[in-house]
């Protein structure tokens, strides 16, 4: 997403998801969320996240956590 700062493209929520067969059909998500906020939900699968910029906030074990 580099190189689009200040453009109309950078103001939209963009997400791309895919399965990688060479890694046991691991699900990958590459997303740039500017305005999207998810309702409280959970995932039964294990997830690894990388935040390149911004912040993620979530509820865990009865509390609130933030990653920047």
C-alpha cells in the first residue's frame, strides 16, 4: 500500500484474502482498514498478525488490549 498516501485510494478500506496451498492451505489476509470496525466476535483458529502501521485494539480474557 506504500505510495498511495493522500490519494483517494488510501481513504478506502481494502482487503485481500487467499489460501496458500504450499503452506497447508493457510489463510492469509492483507488489509488496509481506514474506517472499518468489527463487531465483537471470535476466531476458533490460531492467527498471527503483523501491524505495519496504526493500531489494533481488541478484547481478550475480559479486558481490552491495544497493539501499535
